[in-house]
């Protein structure tokens, strides 16, 4: 069956919203990406489209360090949703042998879940994380088991937690990809996102302590120790370091038009720089100047024709994409060299009546370099095609005549006629004999 292509398929150049894009699709990296040599794993994601703009060792298993606190915060926020003012009493077990960052919570001290989440997210307080673990699950051991269950539920398949704090522990590991999944989920929770960009948090006085002023440990947000990394576009989310995990950073940012997530794991530090901040800052600037939405296909594009049988007049109908496809692409994106557009039909032809918008095939956009599918849309008829009643009735008659039912009826009738003729002839012959 001959299908005539329109010349417009050779010069596709319009707009289209992405119908189906893998959550972590990576394609068409912009040129001149910054140096990330001082980090073991990096991932930069454009959140609106789900596009991975930059990835380095994103599936390599590393110590999670302070990124663990995001999971601790998620479980606490889920457990106490709508009742973050729940009071919690600090146990001796929770705050014994606390290392790293802490706010000196004491056995018998009473505070709230909200205060503990803020102290942990803003100040990286390990003692707050331990107290939350008991508040959620009763024991830290049960909480860690729930952490790993929740990680699996969120699709973090290469993550194992050993404690609620992120202090290095044998067997603990995660990946930049998994951290990104967790961070995206956490960033949608008000209990976490609404406090992550606070410069300071004043923790209310308790039965055993006056107010505590907790400064944000994220140097993108706070200038308490240095203003070398301050950025107004960053609004969270987590930072920290450990001996095995190096410097880690999970940054959410908004340039006024789009939102981004950057994960840096295993970064180095020296007397001059904390490279997790340097790398993240350079990547964000690179993304802002190098990427934007590019129109790949428009729903007004005429892709192909498909024959229509039993129609009243037109013997074909034109197909167009059901949806526009706009892809978040490098600014130097070239439709002719960077992507390939293919289409397939569900059937070789349609039968009238054909409704406007009726599906007849699928259009797919591929990354030329990786071969990954980066966009797709149904192909639909752009006009209605009426059915010819005369052609339809003739077709019904022809279908009946050529059907098995008609053949059986014909054989039965033919057989009956033959029997009738034979019987009639026999009777006539019998009368002549008499």
C-alpha cells in the first residue's frame, strides 16, 4: 500500500511537549562542560523535563555521608505528617557517643519533631537524627531497616543505609543517581523544603536548654563562615562530609525560569576550595547559559497520508502528531544532525468513518548519538472522513456472499434442490411404470 510522505517531514521545525521521556534520560550534552575532576560522582538534572544534563559515575557506589539525613527527614516527615509539633523526649541511648555535628541534646530533654528536623536539615545535627530515628520506629535498628525499605520503594536500588546520620559505616553505600531520586522526593515535602534555605534557625528553648541558634551549613545559603560560595539561586537541600564519603552536596536551584538538581559525591577539599561547591556552581552556570527548550515537532506538522477504504469522497486522510514535542536541549541543537524522527502506522489503511483525532500510528524522536528515545507522540487524523453507505452496503453483501455462513446455506439449499429434483423424477418415473 503506497504511503505518500509530505516534504515537511524532512524539515521538521516546530514546537512539541514531550509525551514520554525517561526520568533519567541523558542526551545531547552541551559543549564545554566544566571540569569535575575533583569529585568522584556528579549528576545535574533539569527538573521540569527530567533531563540529565551532566552525569559522571552516577551509578558508582560510594559512602553516602550526610545525604543519609534526607532519608531520615523523609521518614520523620511521613510519620508525623500534620503533627510535627509532637513532643519527643531524648533518650540516653540516642545521644551517647555522638560525633560530627551536633546540638548537644541531653537525656531527658523534650523538644518537637519539627525542631529536630530543622536542626538536622539546617545544622546537620547527628544527635537530632538519632532522636528522630527512635521517635519514628522505637529503636534505631528498626529505623535503619525502614530506611532501606523506603529507599527500595523510591527506586534507590543501589543504596544501603547503616545508620540515620551518614557517619561512615562498613556496608553503607549509595550512588549519585539514587541520591537524586531521594532528593527530588524530599524537595516536594514542605517539612524539608521550607526550611532547607533558612540562613539560621532559632530552636525554641526546652526544659533543659535555652534557645539554640543554628546556622545553615550550606555555604550556598549561609555566609556565617564564608561568603565565597553564596548563590541566591540555590534554595536547598543538603550538604556535609565524612572521611570516607568526602564532601557531598545536594543542591536545588532555580534560575527564574527552570529548576535544577545537582548532586556531588566524594568531592575533595583543600586549603583553598571545597570542590563540591565549586563543581556544583560551575555546572549550574554552564546549564543556565547552555540549555533551553527547542521545538522539535508541532501538532500542526503534516507527517504522512494513510489510505481510507469505503470513504465518501476522499480516499486518504492526513496524519499529524497529537502533541507538540519540546525538548530541553543545548542551545546549539541542530535538528538535522542531533535527532532522528521515525514513524510507524498501526495498520496499512483505515476504514471509514474516520474521526478527527483518531489514532493511526506513532511518531518517535531519537537521540542520534545514543539511540535513546527522547520523545514520542501518537499520529492522529487531522480531518473527519465520512463513510459511503453504498460502498458499505455492497461490502456487507460481498462479505456475506463470501462468508462461510453463506457457503453452508448455499450448500444446504443446493442439496435440498437436488433432493427435490431426484425425488420428483423418481415419482414421475414410477407413475409411468404403472
